[in-house]
């Protein structure tokens, strides 16, 4: 679970960096705000301030795009950690020497740097550090556990709430959360898969129908889940052998991706397996042979 939450941060941090870079590079008004920011205290020439601001935007676009790609590399996360650490240092400097000057980080409101702005940078740094403990792309984790998107949306809304330069307040965020929660179909998709729902999905699947009239004896017996799958076991008989049918239901609730393996109880060997890739190719006579297997 921790790894999946860590993987999700690639999406959250990546999107924030992508927006920050887009704002700096492509919005004309951002250049004027940059000239009034604390950058002007570090780089006195107007051309230099604009160039540094543009360079920061290009770096944000590059790092954000890397994080959003369907892959996971520690060096990409290290870049994000380094970049967000620079944000924290810059904003701390700005608060100390010129708190009345705008940040120019994410939006066009010319408001001074505050503890909200610094807290946003600190949160973004924390999320980047959390991403270091991931092990795969955000896309893999979200595909296995779609409810993670709700967490991602809440994190993004919190970052927006901590962004006075965007002009959102608590009321705007509450309205956005209510609209999200009112989407019942989305909530159902994001909710954890319960045992009764897993059984219902299983009964709609091809492997269950293929085995229910010939091999399955009793069940479901045991259930458990991991990052991407919910498992149910049934007692079964196959070719006179006592077996356990292990069904794997994807947490994404895609019935067409249900797997099944029949395991011999005596030695743990695999007697029969049905996988999604065999669904369409399995000939009728093979199903008939399976149905004719002794059931006692």
C-alpha cells in the first residue's frame, strides 16, 4: 500500500510541476510578475530575471513530463526532490527579505509570499520525498487501485488551497470536493473491493462459468488481496483429484481479466489454468472435456 501511495506522487508532483512550467513559459503576464518577485533582488538586470524565470519554467516542464511518463526511475525522483528543495529555499529567502513581493510560482495573483506559500513548497517537497519509496509507475498503481485517484485529487486540492497566487480559498475547495463526492459512479469505482462484490464479479466471469458445473464443490473458502488483485478460493475436484480453485479478480473490476488456477491439494502442482489470453482461443471441445472430468 505504501509503495502505491508513493507511486501516486509521481502523478501529483508531475502535474503541479507541469502547470508551474506552463505558467512561466507560455503566459505573458507571468513575466511581469517575475520582475516584481524576489528574483529581481537576486538578478538585478531585467533580461537576466526573465531568462532565469524562463529557465525555471523549462526545468519544471521537463521534470514534470518525466514524472508523468509510464515508468519509474530513481534519478527522476531525485530531480524532483532537488527542484522542490530549491523552491523551499527560494521562498524562505523571499519571506525573509521581501515578503511583500509575489511568488510568481503557479498563478497570476500579485500577492506576497506567506506561510501558505512556504507550506505549499514544503508539502510538494514531502510528496517528492515520498515518491522515492515507490517501485513502479503511477499508472500501474492507479490501474490496480483506482481509488488512489481520489487521494491524488485531495492532495492536489490541498496544494491549490495553499496557493494564494491562484486565488482559490477554502470555499472553492469544499465545493470541488462536494462535486467529486456526488459522483456516485466514480466513488464506486474508487472504493475498495469488498468480499461480497468480489464474489458477484467472479460469478459474472468466464472462468467461474467454465468450472462451476464440473469442478467446483464448495466456496468461497478463503479470500485475501494484494496491490492489484482480490483472491477467492473454492474447493474443487479435477480428474479425481482434490484441488483448490484460486480465482484472481482485478481490483479494477474488469471481469474479462479474471484468472483461475486449479491447484492439486496433495502436492501443490497446477492442474489447470485459465487466463484472459486463453478466453477467446479456448475451443468448445476443451470446455466439454473439462466438464466431463469426474466430480467425485
